[in-house]
């Protein structure tokens, strides 16, 4: 997953939450002092009883928990663009000092994991990649091959969007194989599987059963 996708997932997350308000994505808002346009990941705006309330939502796709500096930067940005409140959505949580600082600055902290973000954006998400653990495997439609003995072989397969590690599930013997790019394996029922850059090549080594 890229940071741009994570930012998109945060916007989708707030769009799906029931309640009032309008979610605006990737906004350019003038700085109240300099007039220079500042980039805001997501802005939640509410109109209530004749008043307009804006909430700045910032996505942090960091590999480590966010620190005090990140909280201070987001709170300062919210003040600069005139937002009434700030929220940080982090992929990997935050440190205890960051939590204390956020409470002092009235900045809410929310957790949206990598897997949760991928669930929002990838309709065919099958599983988190067991190889790189940085993205997910996308399940393709079931595949099948007609053998020369008239029987049909079918299987499920998917590949990681990032590292292209493939996962194949043979429906004859039930064995599941994880194959990195270039790797191959022959399962118990004599079918040979090979990962060609995320695409599974199928063949049969059993005599008389070639597709």
C-alpha cells in the first residue's frame, strides 16, 4: 500500500461513518496569516444551527508509531487553516508522549491498520501477504483446465499487489502453496505450479493427464 492509498482509505473511512457532515478530500486552504495555500488530507465540515465547523483529518502512514512532533505539526496546521479541531489517523499507533501531547492540544488519535485500510480500498482482497506483510493478495476468479482424460481441474489463486508473491489453492488435494516470484512446486496430485511474476502457470506431470 502507498501513502496515497492510505490517505484515500482514511477519507473513505470517514465517508462511511454514519452521521452529519461532508468529507472533502485533498483540500488546499489558505493560511490565515500568510495567505499561502496549505494542503489538508481530509476536511470534515459540518453546518449546524447557522454555524460552520471544520475538522482537519490527517493520515499518517508511518512504519513506526507517531511521535510528539507529528502531533504538534498537525495541531499547528489545523490552527493555521482555521479548523476547529484536528484528528490524526495512524497506521501503526502512537507513542505515550504523543498521546499526552494530543490530549493537551485537543487532537484526537485514531488507529486504522494497514489491513483495515486495504479492506476499504481493495474489493478483491483475499489475505494479507504472508511474504512481505506490506500489502494484500488479490483473489482472482477461479481458474480451471480441461485434462485430456476429460476431467476438469480447478483452483484458486491470488498475488500480492506489492511483492507479487502468489498463493495457489489446489481444489483436488486441498493443499495451499505460497510461491515467491520464480518459485515452483508440484503438489500431491501431480499438478505443477509456478509463479511467473504474480501469475500462476499450471501443468500436470501425471502421465495421461496433460491439459
